C-alpha cells in the first residue's frame, strides 16, 4: 500500500524523530521533502498546500522548538495532520435496524470494481449478522449479472435478477422480493461506463428515486489518482454521495487519491479493497492508515485480523501443548494454514512497526505451501511423532508430495528448531514481553492474538524469523 510514499515518509520520520534539537530550517527542509513526496503520489495540489502550510505553522511554534523531545513533537504534528487529511475518524454505514430494510446503491465507472466491492460488502455485512441481498442492475456490461451470481453463490448470499433490460424496474422489484423474504439489506450493483455520460447518470438518478437508498456509495479505483477525485465530485453533484469505497488500495500506483478525496469532496472513505479475495476488504480507519503511511505500522488491525481467524480456545490449547513439548507436525500444519487465512502477507507485514519496506516475498510463501504438501503426505502417526520418520518413510513422503528427500529433511529440521524455540518462549513470560516490545507491540496483545500459538512466529522459517527479529532490534 503506497509503498513509495510510505518509504519516503519512513525515512523522514526516522531522521527527524531522533533529533534532540529542532530548528526552523529543519522544519522547512522536512516539510519540503514531505511536499515533494505527496505531489509524486498524485495528491491534489490544493490539499498538499493546505497540509504544508498548517504543518509549518504549528511546528514553528514553541510547542516544538522548546519541547523536551522536539523530534517526537514534530512527528506527532505530521501524524495528526495526516489523520485530518484522511478524514479524522472512521465513518460507519448508516443502516436501519434489522426489522427495517436498508438499501445501498453502488455507483462507479466501468472497471472500478463495483461488482467485486458489492459482494465483499455483502460478505462483511452477513458476518456482522445482517441478511443481505445482491441486486443485479448492471445490464450493460457483458456477463455482469452472471459474475454477480457467481460471487453471491461463493459467499452464500442470494442475488436478485430479472430477464428484463430495465434496471430501474429490477431495482424496484428487488425491494418487494426482499420484503417477502425478510431481507434487511439490499445492495444494488449498477451499470458503469468508461466515462461519465448523460445516459448513465439518468438511469442512476431514476434508480435512486425508485429505491430511496440510505447509502449512495461511489466505488473508485485508487490507481486512477486525481481522476478519482474528479469522478467523485461529478457523481456527488448529481446523486449526492454518502461515502466512497476505494478499490485496488494495495497498488502503489498514484495512490494519492486516498489522501485527497475527503479534503476535496467532503465525502468519507468507508472501505478499502486490499486484494482479490473476499476478505481483502477493510474498514477505512484514518488514524491507522496514517500510521501505516508514516511507517509506524498498524498493530490494532493486525490483532483484529488475528482475532477474526484464530480460534481462542484452540490457541490456548496449543500454547499448553507447546509448554509441555507436545507440539506436533499436525499442529505445525494448522499453523501454516492459520497464517494463510489471515490474508495477504505483504499487507500483514506493513502492519508491523518498521516493516514498511519489507518484501514479503522473502518469507517464501511457496516454501510454506511446499511444507504443507509434505506434512499432508505423512500418515497420522508420522504427524503425531516425527521421530519415527526414518529414511524409507522420508522417500515415500517426498514422492507423495512431489518434493525431494532434501526438502523433507529441511522441514523436519526446521520443525525441531521451531518446536524448541516455542517451548522456550511459551514458558518464559519475560521473553514473550521482550519479543513483543522489540516489535513495538503491547505485550498484552498476546492474549488478543491467542498467545504465540495463534500468532506469526511459529509459522515462519527459523532463518526468516531471525532475520525479522534483527530488524526490530
């Protein structure tokens, strides 16, 4: 996410935060670097000027120049200004109670990712206890209705469609269908065009009038840069937007749209799409995104992700097994699978303080899949007791997993090292605390992550874990 901008800001923050004294020249030079970084990221010029002027004005005051920790004070000002630029605080959907229907109208140009965003939003709302319905009103793009049906089936959410070519009629009839089937949330996927035109706007205005939505959400492509801001302004003028969903936020290209949208349009960013999977859809927290951009990580989101995927009871059970030295290859396999459930590894690494420039490919995800295949080729007895895996068994396992005996040997050696490390850490609360502190985390977060059994360390190759630890020292 915005790797280039994050890299620049991380260097700036690292340099300025360690200074024991700050001069006006330091402030001006730093702000000039920030200005250039924002412009290169395609942030709106007016937004950049406002950010720069307010930062200089506040930073040159006595609060910074005469502070005991001027570097830290200056960093706090930069962080606060960034949060304000992104929207101050997260905004929630304004949905009605479950006994009343809430209609969400999805708008956007063709290719922005409306249909995908609609199904991701439906999946999130379903998880929160609502009963959503997807409505296929994109009757222009070939196979759009079929795509929505496939996505709806994937998340077990019904899709309302008609043979009619009248999108307004389809949208209106979906409300009656939802009422009969006790559905409380209707998400209408509308048609887009390659560019804004009168025909598209006319249809959208009619759909809005016929359905009276509580939320009118623009789905905008982060990669379009400043065009996303212009598109938002055009849609807002004619339809009155209530919020924005930014897709492809995991891309580094011209990501400054996120930093400009709220300031220019006044409309909050509600969600961001961070990948292709259904779960790659996050609530937009301005303070957390600002922290990530400044290279400070986003531990709160990381813990939340862990809590979503980790079974607390299973994690505590695993922690006890580790302490008793009963950790098995079956447990190891489950840990590999647990990490993959948490989502894109690159985005997870960005949530750790100081890891903004870390290339997740170094963690050898293909190696993790290979190790899964090796363990899955073992018998249950072998998984529960790796000591019985002699030369002949290793040959059979290698053949069954499509790997080599050397790969099997490497996994077993890695497993033994990990098992030993986990045993030491699980028995030593002081070591757990030091490990968390080195990572810039609150040791109490261990409980929220289900102990070390549910966290990242047990899932990494030992050499990668050691390499990672060095970066936090």
